[in-house]
């Protein structure tokens, strides 16, 4: 199974060499390394020029990370597509383990490993003393994967610890990363993965995920709005193709995201839009508990502001340790 390493980059002069060094140190070398420079104003290209003999360097005008990843998928020649963000670092055995996972679990549409997080622009070396035993891997069925991902993106939330089969992208079709969902394009892809089948997950932290100053907070209002839009885009594919259990999980997840979005809207005083989201969530409430939650929030939103609870902040701090999926699914 040929391996393509795909790295989109934008203004990554401070980190791209470290990320590539982690690829060059892999115990099994990929068949190709494609680095796409998506515009930018720093010295990324000049840092990469000396490496042209080892990488396939593509430079384009800035079009965003989703379009960059879509183009990388089109350019890739391998059967296993391994994505790496240009500020993250792989353990030396990352590709060896991921390659083995996809061979051991032929029904899996994609594979994920665990990760750790580190801060700043300093050097980082992934430890060689890790439990990379593939016997500890878990095949997570599509329903559990959807539920786990919808509960927290901390486990599966970055493409740097995800490898996808080429045939999976062929089933998804063109533009697997939606260009209209900046910031949640990875989530859009993962929900499409759930529609196609199971994934395999090894909790060993084989990736170091970098947290920089500019990524320490997330605009929840904006992101949740885009997340709801992603569900809107996926509603028809799920209605058409999802088995009943997955369709129910999708409906529950859709309603939950609308409620979460509504709470943040209420927190910034946008009560009319919040109520609209809650009313629309009712159409996805297939179970009484979900229906009660949406109706309860709708009633709370009608109270005078002084009687309403303290709603969630529109800004969320990131960098907390990720939640792990257990041997038999989610903990």
C-alpha cells in the first residue's frame, strides 16, 4: 500500500522544517511527500526550496485550507493518504503503525492515533518509548464514531493523526473538505467518514499537536454556526444513505448542536435567532429526552433576562488534555 504524506501550509516558516523532519525520520518512508504552500507572506517557500529533492512542492495563491487539502487529495498517488499540519510533529513510528492499522482492519475507512499537545514554537521530540502495540487498537463502528466525534473533537479533531484510504475519498467524491466551512472542514469530513463505515483507533500518542498563541481561544459563536451549517449540508446524504441507528444518532447530534448554538446565541443577546434554532431543533428530536431539552431551553429563552441562567461564553479556551476512547468504544 503506497503512502502519500500531504502537508498544506500557510505562513509556517517557523514550524514547517520541524514537521518535515518528523516525516524524514519515519521508520518506513512514504512514497511521496506533497507540500502545498497556500499563499502567505513569510519565508515558507525559501525554507522549502532546499528540500525539493525530497518533497513535491506546490505553490498557489491563498485559497484556504479546505481547498488546499482538496487539491492535495487530487495530487496524491498513494493508496494511504496521511495528512500532517505544518506545525505538528509525528513520532518516528507513526506511518509504520498507521500503515499496519489499515492492513489489520481492512473494513476501516480511516485510522486515527492518540496525540499529545504542546505549546509554543520551540523544538519538540516525540518520545520513542511509547506503547504502539496494534493489539491495543479498537475498531469503532460508524455509530459510536459519530457519537464520540459529536461529543468531543479532542480525540479525532485534527487531520494530523488521521490516515484515510484513497478509495474512501473516491466514495466521497469531489471536494471532501468543504470550502464554505472554514474552521470545521475536518468535522465535515469526519461526519462523511461515519457515513461510509467504521474507523480504527489506537490511543498511543504518536502525534504532537502544537498549540500556539493564536489558537488558544475559539470563537464558539462562529464555529457553532458553521457546525450547524455542516449538519444542514449532510442532512440529505444521511437521509439517503445512513442505516437507522446512524440516522438516529445524526438526528440527535443535529438537535444537540442547535441547542448548543442557541445557548451561545442567548449569551450574546441574540434571543430571536436562538429561539429560531431551538424551534428548528424540534424537527430532529426523535427521542423524548431530546425533545424535552429543546422545549425546556425554548421556555427559558422566553423568560426575562434577569431570570435566565448564565449562558455559555462565546469564546472557548483550548489546550486541555483530550478525552480518550476506550477499548470497547467511548469512556
